[in-house]
C-alpha cells in the first residue's frame, strides 16, 4: 500500500528540500519549524488497463452500456480533452487513445458511419496534427484526420448553437456538431479536482459568449477554491449548464484519473522524498541540475518540453457526468489530498516549467502568475494554506519571454494593459470585450495556433481570488521588471523574501511549503 | 552556485552512503506485530555449541581476563550441584556475562543459556546473532507489553542451566536494585536451585556507555554463594527475598569480609535494595553522586605486596 500524504515539520534532521523553479530546480534549506505538505505516494496504476476500460464502458453508471447506445446510421461525436491535460504529457499510448480506440471498435461493430472526433480545446490554441496524433494514436489519426478529427472552433459561428439559457440567465452556446449528435462520448483525464465532470463539455466545447458567465472575476473570487467543486461558484455555473446540456443531448462520459508518477525514471528523484534519496538519486540530482544549467536556453526548454510522464491510470469510470464525477473526484483525492492543520503566515510554492497553457511552448509571465496565484494557490480545500493578508513566496525566474505564435494577445496584454492596471475588475470591465472580439486575434485563434484574444484575461482572473486574499506576493529569483509590472516583488533568495515579507507578517512567521509537483492538494482544517 | 557548493548542500546531513537522517515528523510509526521473534535454536545445536565453546575459551575468556583481573571465589559451592540450575547475579556492566561464563565450572558453562533483553539484544539482527553465538542468549521480555513465548521454561526442561539478571537491566549507578519476580517465579514453579552470584568492581571497570574496560586491569570480584533450593510451600516472594539477600551479602563481603557479611545479614544491617525506600529502614544507600562514587572506588588490591622494590 502506498503511504498517505503528510505534513513534515522541518527540524535539524531534515535534509535540504527540493524546490522547483521554472526550467530547473534547487535544494533549499527551509527555516526550522516550516511545515512541508507532501502528497501521498504514487498509487499503483491499473495493470490491465484495456480490461478496465472495457469494464467501465460495459458497466456505466446511470446510463445503458455503450454497445446498446450505438445504432447504425446514428451521429456519434467523440470529444476528448486537449493537450492541456495531463501535465506533463503522458507517455504514449495516451489513455485517451486506449479509450477512444475501444469506443470506435464498438462503433464499427455497431455499424456507425457518421463519427466525428473533436478536441475540446475551447479557447485554447488548436492542437497541431502531430499533437492530435499523439493523443488519439496512429490508427485513429489515419482513419479520421483531417475531415473527421479536429479541434473545436469557438469562433465558427456556423458550427455553434445556443441550446438555451440556465435559470441564472447564462447563455449556453456549444459546438453544433456535438449538440446535434445522437450520442456524445466524452473522454477525459481528470488531473486535478477542478477538471472533468460538468466542466468537460460546458467549457471544452463552448464559445466566448458562454464562457464569460463563469470565467469572470466575480465567479472566480467566489470559487474557494476552484479545485473544490462544492465550494466553487464556477462549478455551480458548470452544473447549471450541464443540466441544460443533459436535456439536449445524450452524454456518455468516460473519466480517467492518473497517479503521481510525474517524472520519468531518469528524474526519479523528483518523485521521491528527499531523505529517501539514495546515492543514485543524489548523483542524478547533481548531473541533471548541472547539465540543465549548462545547456543553452533553447535546448533546455526543448528537453523539458519533451519530458513525458510515466503516469499510471488509477481509475476509469463511465456513465452520466453527474454520477461518474464523484467517483473520479474520490480517486483524485485519494492520490492528492493531504490534511493540513491550520493556515500559515507565509506560503511557499516552487513553480515548475509547465502549466496547462505552455505545452510545447513558453511559459510567459502571465502564465507564471496564473500557475502560481491561480492553480497552485487554489490547490486547497476549506481554507487556503496561507491566511488572509499573508504572504505567498513563489520560486520562478519569470523571464520576459513570450511565444509569438501561441500567445500573441498575451504580449499586448502584458505591454499595454498591465501597464494601465493590475486590478482584475478594471481589466475586465475596461478591456476584456476589446480583446475578445478583436478580429486579428480571432483570425490567429482560428487559422494559426494562437490562444484566443481573451485568454490572458482569464489567466489574470484565475489569480483574482489570490490577489484579493494575499497581502504580498514575492518571486524568489524573479525578473524584477516583469514581476514589478504584474505588481509583485522579486527577491534573490528566500532569506531576502522573508525579509521583505517581515513588513506584513512579522519577523517569525509560520511558514508552509507546498511540496509540489507531484501534485498535492491541501485539506486545511 | 558552483558544483562544490551544490554538492556540499546536497551532502548536508548525509552519511558516506548518502543516507539522510529522517526528519522526526517523517519517522514512520511502526506497528509492533509481536511476531519478530528471533530464532536462537541454532545456537544450541551441536555445531553451535562447539563454535561457542571455542569462542568462549579461545577469545572471550582470554580477552576478559587480560583486560581485567577477576578474582573468583565460592566456585566450590557448586561441586555437589547437579542438573539445571539458575544463576542469578547483580548486573552493572556488559562484563558480567563474560565473567560468569568464564568462571563457572565447565559442565555448567557447556550447557548454559543467558537471558538477554529482547528489546536490546534482539532488536538488531547482527547483535542477536553475535550474542546468541557467544553467550547462547535467549530473548527475555522486560516490559511485558508483548507476550513473547518465554523460552526459559522450555530450556530448563531440556536440561539447560540459565543465567539471569533479575534486576532486569544494568545498574545506572553500580548499586544493586530490587529483583523482579520473574526469576523467582520460574525457580519456584520448576523447583530448580538458584545460585547467587555477586560481582563487584565490574561497574568501575566498564560502566554503561563504555564498550571496553578501563585501562589498568582493574580488579573484579566474582563471588558464588551457596545454592538456594526452593523449599516446599515457599512462595516466589520469599524466594526473591532470599535471592536478594544472598546476592547483597556476597556483595558486601568485599567490604566486611565473609564473617562480617554473615553478621550483617543476621543483624539485618545489609544494604538491601527495596522498591520503596522507607524512612526508617536501616542502611539506606547514599543518594545521588555518592552511589556512583562508591561503586567506582577501585577494589583493594589484595595481592601480596612485594617486600623488595627496586
């Protein structure tokens, strides 16, 4: 049995602990008494995954088995999570490929001809053919690309349909092909408690008109946290939309969860607790760290971006979204949840090289903000790990780098909008509409590989709750210019960061370090 | 950061094998399954006995006798004794067992098993193997939180003599403490004779915390007393009292002489350890540092003085 997560209290017997810092990592001697949240050990993966997928498909929850739903002449749409999941990308074969192949085999046997496969990329950039092939596999790709395998296009007016409004007046506008199908099969990977369930369709196949109802400052400030669906206003909105979708189309959702084997064996030490490192792990640490530092920036990024996680799959469940998702969430919690006693004055996070929006790309300052203040800060249940008015210390170099193809609107957002204000409400009311409807951004989103014009705003909103909650945000090793532009502070060392923080939290603050990745979600009591 | 600093940081708090100390809060809670009984039967097989005999006579006794100067008295009391007996001794040093094993008559030494604390001698495999090989130890539960099947009864029935230290642990200050009841219960129930042994000077020679005797071959007195045979109808408490008195008397022979110790016993002025120190009891041992002071006093050298020195 794998060990549960726990909170380490740093004492004089504690070796220096690993902290991720962008495309690199370091060892840090944390102050005595610092609490360190460790995730549960990686759970064992399912041995016979194909058999487990077959079991799930043939024994779904709240719906007939898939073979009974497949009829000749029907319109079948298979929707799957895009490349923002999982992180880092999974070693092939991707679990989505395994599931999709089994679904298509059943469809072929049932004589279904009209099959369409759509990546639920929402306002994310389109996936390249190579990326699509990686996810669905060679056979599926050859059989369906390019006519019947592609990305969702949230700006293709002809292929969007408004299916109605929720009782809160939220417009639900989704992909027409999916909504007019006889059956939608959704294949997802639930990496964090945020994704999956009602979010899959209502976000993945939505348009800006629909997304603005939950991707806004008000909702995100009331999502505490957005990784805890019952307490997340954003998820309440998804739920309402999901009910409407459920009335409109039959959805057969197949949800999968992965374990915490985040790094390949060559970097196995990143998956282990530091005092359990053997000589080989220590040698690997020195070799990888030195090699990483000596590499030119481009080569370093290429190597990090080609890192593939040897994830094991911890659960495959199928059925209607509302009934499958609780099981999926339980699986996620089993792998990630660690109980923490009380909030701290200072929270420390080591930000890694990857977030959902820079796969095969560059992590720009906005994405760093969204990863730190959005994703990592919100990896909690009940209460944030840091108290109201406390300080968050992030480790990241925050370089002033943007991917011109993938993130064009980010560049303008950073250079023109953030210089005006960093207040999410101001940004939302004054500038969002303009970016969302800019025809050039729309063009780049549809025809190039750019994130939608409004996406940087969403990234900023992602951190809205943290911005409101925190008294101070400090980046250790951060670029002074970029951090200052975003309204944060930069420090060269942890000691300096704590010195800066002493103005808000005093000289002897309580400190909690969230030791992630591998992902850990704090259940703060 | 240079590679040297990097490695220095990485090596911080790790030993040469790269193993780190485990933070206290990360120390795993180990459930005591009670099944961790270390097998010692092999030490009582014929090859085990031969090996032990060679090690005891060829290594243990020569080393002990070369590092200390034991004076053994009272072995003649064992002459007419047959069959399994239980040796009981005060315990103040790791030297106690080698001294007794090296001084008992050979017919007993060849069939002697030593009771050793399960939580100390049997918690690490190497220590368990070494002590079973050299002393034919068997695990004894001192605290009774785990009910380990006791081997003592079985061994007595098989004809093995036992060496037990009824105090249950080595003395902190060299003074004898009260005996636990287990040994007395065993002897009463099986009707086996008890041979009291007192060891003086072992604490001074090698107290707790030392793993080699102090230099200068200190004198150690090993005194055997007359066997105590449980009489009909005697309870274990009475026997325990007799054992304790006998060992205390042998112990004070060093200071009072044989007859003086007998008189002190008769007059009830022997310094007897009790579980509760009552205010009125006589010969209360001195408190605190004076106990250690007394027990580390070198024994008087009773060798004949040389008449001529030059």
